[in-house]
C-alpha cells in the first residue's frame, strides 16, 4: 500500500503523503483514484479449502434439494478463480454470475488463463480438468460456459434476479466503511432467496445488527438468508 501511494505521489510530482493529503482536499476526483489503489487482490483457486469442503459436503446439496439447477453470484470475483472454482466443484447444473468493479480483473477472468501459483490449493482431480498451455493452465470451454462476467460495484443495487448462493469474500466487509458495509449487506440480502447461503471471508463478519442472516449449522463463514430453510437431503 505504501509503495502504491509513493508511486502515485511521484506521478503527481508531490513530495510526500502530507502533500498528497492536501491534494485530495482540493481535487475531489482524486478520491476515485485512491480508492482504486487500496484493494489488495489475492485470488486463487479453492482459496480457504475448508470453506469449499463445507460447500461441497453440506451447503450445495442442501440448496439443491430445494432448487435444481442452482444460481450463484460471485461478488468481487477478481480474476475469476472463485467462480471457476465453484464450477469445478459442483458437477450439477449451475449458473454463475461473477462480478467485479475492476475492468482489468474482469478481462483476466474472461481469458481464464492462470499461472501455477493460482492453483496451489486446487485438488488434483480438479486440476486435471484444466488444459495445460505451456507453463499456464486454461479453464476449458465446458466449464467457462457456466460463468458470466459483468462489471458491478457492491455499493450499487444488486444484479437482477435471485440467487441461491452468494460468495462475497474479502471485499465489502474488509475494505468498506461502516455505511458502505451496511449498504452492501442490504444488497446481498435482497439478492438471495430465503434459505439461500452467503459465504464470507474466514476473518470477516457482518455489521451488527444483521437480522436477515443466521449462521449455517456447522459451517464457518457461511450464513443462511432468513426465511424458508433449505432441506437437508439424505444424499446426492
């Protein structure tokens, strides 16, 4: 973060951060540039493997017992590893909307080409479903077809339609101020069907109060949208 700010000061020919602070006070459009500098993007397949294990074993089968096919939203998808991970994990009919505010990240996501460093948590059987291209791996068309990418800011109203599953990890409830977190929470609640699941980052929590959500049983970082409760199947 400090390196980014120093680089921005150099671009503006400003001597230090105090000068940059003064510049912000007289150039309000600069706040948008500063905001774009602040996120620290860490994106890889199956990030936090324990969360994906719970999704596969508990959450997705429970959701699919009531609705098939499922609809999911990966909010703040960065370069696409998260929605593609979901498509690799769930081998049943599934439609995924993946959104991010950064157009550069969305272009990388659409290219679906990844270095080995992005795959370090990817299970072997899932890695074997990717196509090797030199030193990189490419998500094949049959998996890419499940994902649609679009630009969206989580502080704006949610995309149209209702989702069974929303992943909003390490974005809104890490980087947003209190008012923006509450707005994002309201948008996520509006986007989820009653009984649907919201997945957060492992070290995130919702603003208090959050009456629209309750903990998903035995699932860290997963919450259920209050209302109708999804069934728990005997097996799938």
